[in-house]
C-alpha cells in the first residue's frame, strides 16, 4: 500500500467515514458517553467541525490509500488536551443541551477510566483506527511508526479487555504504566495507560 498521511479536510475526506473510524477506536467505552454507533458518528462529525474540541479537524490526521480513507489518528499534546478539557462545557454545547446534561454524570465517571495526567511534552492519541477492510495488512504498524517518528513521548489508553491491542502496542515498545478502571453495571471496565518514550527530537510538520 502507498499510504498518505493528510490533515483532515472535510471537503476532501468523507466526514462520516472519519467519524465512524473515531468511534471504532473503542466502541465499548465510547458508546457510554457518545451513545450508540449512529448517534455517536453524528456527534463526532459535529466535534470534527468544532474548533477547540479534542476531536477537532486540527487534531485529526487521515490515512489515505488510492483515494480512500483507511485510517485515522486523533491526538494532541498534554497542554493541548488540558486546554480542551477546560473548555468541555463550551464544545459540549455544540452537541446540544440535552446531550450535555445527559452525559455529565457518565462523563464524570469515565474520567476515572482514562489517563489522568499527560505531560506537556507527551502526545496523547484519542483515536488510532484502521478501516476493517485493511486490518492485518500492516497499516496499523505504519501509522504507529508515523506517530513515533514525530512524537518522542507517547501515552495512550488501551481498553483492558482488548488483548490484541495490548499486544500491538507492546510490539511497538509500549509498556503498561497504570490501570484506570471503574465498575459499570457490575462489570470492571476501563483502560491501561501505556507509554513509549524515545530520546529523539520532536518533528514539526
């Protein structure tokens, strides 16, 4: 495959495909806050257009092969994440007051299921997903190499129940540094915080 890494452009890339890939990064946990797939996809399309949101277009890179979006990366540095979190009420309003009020309780609970602190020099991918038709073809590894070439320190949340994802990140030098879990309807859910650090300069695009 001849993969191209491009800044997300709603005029050149299909917003529905990109939003669906963001959802597919972790359907189990994402649906608890964003709702079932169709509703979540609609909400992510709005957040892609909302500057200042953690999923804004400026934080999103799409991976293209032969004109088709085959992967998506959404992420930011720790200081950028902190700024986005501080404006959660502001960008949350873009999804409507009804969603905002309904999601507050679950959102506050889910805070304990993700990495709580990301240093200003650490890159934190919110979503790293490969289109289902292209999985098992090396696309994910190419995406990870692209990230690590540009971001010396990376911290990512990996669902504690996704053994294949945990193995994938370990193959790329990540180690579990923290477990963040909550009880939900009698089930333990959450993420491992995994880190990969390199003493290499940050690459500016």
